[in-house]
C-alpha cells in the first residue's frame, strides 16, 4: 500500500531535478507555502537515504531517482566515495538526468521522515491553489500515472509514513476536523500538548517548550514568520511573533486569553512585554479595554502579589472587585487604559446611585475647604463640587465617600452627617487637592500638614 499525494496539473520535471527551481516563489497568490526551490530535492534525498520506497509521476512521465557511486580524489591525493543523485525518466519521455547534487545534500538538517512527507503535501497544496482545485492525500493499493496530474506514491510499509498519515490533520490544518482553521490565527489548543503548536499557512512548524499550558495554538501567514530551508523557525523569534499576534488581536480573543490567565498559569504569561505592547494606537487600546470589560466588567487589575496586599483589601472594602493577572499582562492592560488597583483607591463606588446633595454634605465640604484655604493648601485649585449617592448594597464594606481621580467633584454618602461628614470630607478633599490615593505617602503628608496648620 502507498500514501498517495496528488494535485491537478503536471509539475515540470525541473521542479524535481533542478536545484533552486520553484513554481511558487514568483507567484503573487496569497497563502502559498513554498519559496526556496530546494525542499522537493531535500525530500527526495531524505527518502533515498532512509531507503523508503517512493514513486513520482509527472503526468504520464515516471521519475525514478537513484544514486550511482563514484570516486573523488581530494587535494591530498586520497580518494573517497561520493553518491551523485540521478533521475531516470520513463513513460512518454525516456532519458536519464544528472541532478548535480549528491545523496548527502541536506543530510545534517533533513533527518526526519515527516520532513519529506510535509514537503510533498505542501507542494500539492500550493499547486492546488494555483490550479484552483483540491489536493488529495489518501491510501492507494496500486500506483499508476494519471494524465493531467502530479502524483507521489510513498510506501506505507514504513512506520514513520504510516504514523504521518494517521496524524495528517495535526501536520496540516487543511486535513483536520476543521479545515477552516487554515484561515484563523488563534487556534483551539490541542489537548494533547502543553506548549503552543506553531503553524505557517496551516502547516505545522514546531511545538514550543513550555511548563504551563498555552491558551492557544497559533497559525501565521507566510510573511509573518521566518523559516529556514528545513521549514523551521527559532523559539526566540516565534515567542516575539506570538506576542505581536496577541497585541493585534480583537477583543473577543483577548477576553478568552484573559479568562485563561485568571484560571491558572498559562504559557502566554511568559511573553515579553515589549512585543505585547509594541503597538499602542488608540484602536489597539480600545480592543484591550473592550476585552477587559467583557472579561471582568468594571473590576480593577492587579499583579498577583498586589492582589494579596492591604492596598487591594482596601480597594475591596471600598466596593471594587480586584482581578489578578500575571505581572506582564497586568502591566500591559494598565498601559492600555484599564484602571489598576492603586488608582482605584481614589476611584468610583459600585452598587450606588446619585441622589440630591444634602445640606450636611455641602456644609462639611465647605468647612473643610475653608480650613485648606486658611492653611494655604488648596494647590491652586477651585473648591470642588459636591455630590451625594445612595449605596444600594453594602456587602462586607462600608464606604462613606469617594473621589474620582481627575474629576472636579467629591462625593459624600447621603446618610453621613455631623463629625463623620467632616471626617469624610477631609479625606475626599485631600484626594481632590493632591491627586493621590488612600495609602500613598502624599495623602498622609497632606493630612498631617493640614492638622499642624490648623492647630498652630
């Protein structure tokens, strides 16, 4: 039995025998895989070195590759054996071609059987795109030429070839359970792997090393990642490309990634922030903030360490939800405009509605502002406006007032009065004047200085 790899259209004999000849490199067709003009020749050599039976038919022409040993004399006079590769044409053409390369061409890099099979299948996919047809990869009992088609038969007696065929959908998204993935960048994670699987135009490149499971597998366009003549790419390069892909993703994908990060360790948390935030135009920031809203609502972001600190506890006590993300992504999401836990110390209150301002709130803010003016501690600002709110649900927290950083209004809860109203007004007016948060040193210094100025 044979693994048949077939496409419509008759490939020129030169595509198999002339080193550097490529039928795809010069074509302006989106999604073509080939580019070097050497892969088919490496694939042929690899199968010859491994003694794997294969047969190639270009239309009605059969190509039979073989080696013919010869001796080469080196400069020091010693002789060594060399193995030039030749191709015998039969069928509607009969002649023998000297391919002008030896059996050892590619021996150091092209070592695994799947590399040769990947090359033949990639060629069939490229030719099918050019011919606007579908490639064929299937088991055949007999081998024969077919007019108008290019056919490669590889013996399934070899266990590596049989294994490749069983996992064809892993090697090529085109033959997976969902061929539409060829056109997607973010792929459902393969459940049998930990690190991200990397594809180029739907062709498997490699799986990256990882101790934490990746949220996605990734599929790149041909121009988006660099590969060598073995169709490999470096881990460092691919990590940067994954980060870039995430940076350019839409809000739906980003929300899925943030959700995965909130549930445990993921590979993507180890990526470099430089590439994650390389592009920070407004439209990219909008995608990140939209993703955050979809994932976490109006929660604030914190690093894991900060989420366990008194700062976060204080924010929670003020009615805000705190969501922890890995350090890199917490920093990126903050840079993209999402409120972090420190800024939230002076932020708005949840579960509340604005109501009519009470006389006690107005009086408390006015009195405190008078103290600040007397002490010369208004920082050149005008007296803030006053707002009141009604808390709809306290939960385990009690918040008496708040100030939105950057705003011109301080808020006092509608039922707060007397000395408690003055105490609340001092706190929120201090936030307004200093622009600092509850636990900051600037906020503490202001409070102490105000007491000193009033009392002396």
